């Protein structure tokens, strides 16, 4: 299923409303003037609502599935339709907003 490709400026949250930011976007491909994000790029999560509870908060995230036919630097691109996980909770990351001009399957 095609979905918008994620870029560095896309709004991605953990399931508990923590802000997720890609640590290593692919700078050779730009979308809306910002680097594209591949499946190999880990996300750093800040502000997870689980902080201060008995459950450990989300600290990092990783996209598991993304584009099957479009690659950047040999790696699939992360898309809004892809699946992801947060560590250590195992809950998914939620893409809220991204550029809409480039779709990938």
C-alpha cells in the first residue's frame, strides 16, 4: 500500500505522545528540503508520558517495514503506512504529519 515517505521534519510520536526524531536521516535524498528517513535510521524519543511511572518510558524507536520498491542508499524508505516499534515498551510509533508530494510502495 503506498504511503507518504517520512522525512526529518515529519511529526512522529510514540504511543504515549513522546516526540520521536530520526538520529541518522539519509542526507543525499531530500523531501521538502529535508533528508529522507530510511529503515536503518533509529529514532530518539523524548517526552514519553510513561516517564515517572513504574513502566519504563519509550527511549528509542525503529521502523520495521516501509517501502518495498523505493530505496535510498540501498535501504527501504520509512513511510506513514509502515510499521514500527519503540524500545523498551514494544508499542508502535505513530506518524502524525509528513510531506505529501512523494509516495512510495
